[in-house]
């Protein structure tokens, strides 16, 4: 596996791959890799000739400085895992490589100059305003900013994202459409720990007890799916909110049932011919966790 640290090295590598008529599957990550990430690499390997990953903890998508500071960084183990999974090249830039000094300086001063880079100023409409968008101001524009930069550099045929970040997937799809990018976005299933907890790099920050108790997050979703035919929307939401409250270590941030395409809250459920997604966000011991399940 080749390790690339500069944008120049990355473009030279991907240009060369393309000149040899090979397709590129791209897996962007923030590192602290787990089996969920490796399942994306596996899918990319299956569908494309070459697999490129990136590991970059992107400061512009963190609206909470503590979260950025505490985000797990395990670069050596990450590289071993990627190599073992058969990844061909990994891009590991530092912050200065991805953002100009001017961008970083203005960010530090809290100045939002909308003209910096594409992605930063895209209006995602309702998709960007509900749930994660409402609770993490600026997060999705930060994601779009870095992912558009990475797509411009890698020019992948396909890019792979986990369905755990359901809303992020909708944002990336919208960004690709709005910026007329040629990449195909592939959504991969959520990988869960034995107790049902959705795999996430943030799980590393939970104590063993918290990790055990976190099982109630997916249990809530599984129960809601079981009950979807028997209860109306208000009853389902009440059920979920009361069920999760039985775990005193957890604070519920939101539980929402949304249209899986538009992400608008579903009011009449079930809607004819429309699928819905139940999404949840909680705090557990200072760690923010999200999960979701498709209904219908
Ligand atoms: O899902 C993530 O890990 C990040 O949001 C991404 C897509 C790598 C952008 O930094």
C-alpha cells in the first residue's frame, strides 16, 4: 500500500491509475478505523480496480472544539488495517495541506468568508437543516467542503459511505448533484457490534459500562421497526422517547421519523409508497452517538 501525504502525490497517483484505464473506488475517513470502514474498503475492492482511502480529521466539520481535540487518532493501526484489507493507496495529509493559511486564520477568528471553497456555501435546503443540521451548525458545510476537495483530487469513479451517517449520505448526494460531479455514491450497510451498537470511531471513547449500556440505542430502533405497523407516528415517537429514558446514563438529543429521501419529518405514517427512516442521536458520558434504521 502506498502512503501519500501531499495533494501533488495524490493527483499523480490517481492520474496514473486512470491512464492505465483502471477504475478508482474512494473511501474517505477520519481514521480510528473499525470493521465498518473495512466493509467500505471491501465493497470498493469488489467494485473497482484500485482502492484509495483518505485519513483526515477535518477541523471544519467540528462545531465542538472538544470533540475535535478528543477525536481518536490511531494512524499506525489504521494503516495496518487498510494494508491487510488490500487498500492500494492511502492519502494522509496534514491540515496545512488541505486548507490554506488564510482559511485557517479566518476560521480561528470566527470569520466566515463564504467564498473560500466550494462546498462551504452550498444550501442543502431541508436536508441540511433538520436533525444533525439543527444540532451541529456548520457541520455539513464542513463535510461538503472537505469531501468536494477530496473528490476533485482523487476523481473517483465511485465513493463509499456508511449508512450509519444517513443524513451525511443525503448531503453528499445533494452536493454531487449541485456541483455536477461525476462520482457515483455508494451507500453501505451499518455494521454493528455484538450487542447491536452501530460501529463508530467515537465508541472508543466509551467506558466498558457505557459501551454495554449503549446497546439500548439500537434496541430502541429495532423495537420501533417491530411496532411500525401497530402504532401511529406520535405513538412510535412516544414509545422511543420513553424506552431510551429507561437508561439513566443516556441523554436523548432527538428521535425523528423522516422521509428517507427528503428527510422531512413524517407526519402521517405509513405514507403511501414512501419509505421512512428512524434516526436517533444521544449523548452518553460526553460522547455523541447517532444511529438509524429504515422503516418499510
Ligand atoms: O464520515 C466521515 O468520517 C467524515 O464525515 C468524512 C466523510 C470522512 C469527511 O470528513
